[in-house]
C-alpha cells in the first residue's frame, strides 16, 4: 500500500536589472529579473523539487540540467507539467502545496491569486489546494539587499 508523502523544495536566483521577472508562472512588473538558464521562476523550481523529492525522483537539475540547450529560456510551467507526469507515473497526485517566496520588493500581494490559479491549473488541482505566500526578510541577507529572490515549497502527495 502506498502512503502519503511530503516533499520540500528550495530555489534561489540572483537578480539583475533589465531581465524579466516570472514568479509562480506570472510575469511580475519589476526593474530586475532572475539570472538563470530557464526563465528563473524560483517558485516553480522549488515546487518541482518538492514534488520530485516527495516521490524520491531526485531534483530539478537531474531531470532538466542547466547544461542542456533545450531548457535555455524555457517556461518553467512546462517543467512543472513534466514533473506532474512523472508524479503520475509513480502513482501519485498532488494533495496540496504551500509555496513561500522571499523577496524584498516589489510587493507580491497583487499577484498571489493569479499565481495560485496558474499553478493549480498546471498541476490539475483546485486553487484551494495551492497556497502562495510572500515575505520580505526585513532588508537582511541577499533577498533583503535585493540581490536575489528565493522560494520554499512544501507538498503533500497522495496515492492515485
């Protein structure tokens, strides 16, 4: 008998002026964006790592290496779709997800509901199964100095 499983993911990217910023699958208005091989969506990357970890399939770098040209600039939601397929192949589906984004600015509150809807749609669940929160680190550390953005994700996966 399969059991419920929990996974945790974490991702971080540096920020640089003039790059696009995408978080939770949503384009965010800001002067800085993520330095990354893909679109740099730390929220989705942390979510992918949490899902993969929950079913012991490694991490996002194992499945989508940043040395592979086919992933250059890729929309991270496409990676999340593939991770959901891997989850289903192992006989699991998402129970719920909780994502926390750490960023000094901009304020992310206006984007949270769209992130929840976007992520839920890709993962095949209702939006009430997806929590997205944002916090600052009160000007402390690399996120507080606006040098980067980070995200944590925790998921519960359940047998199909």
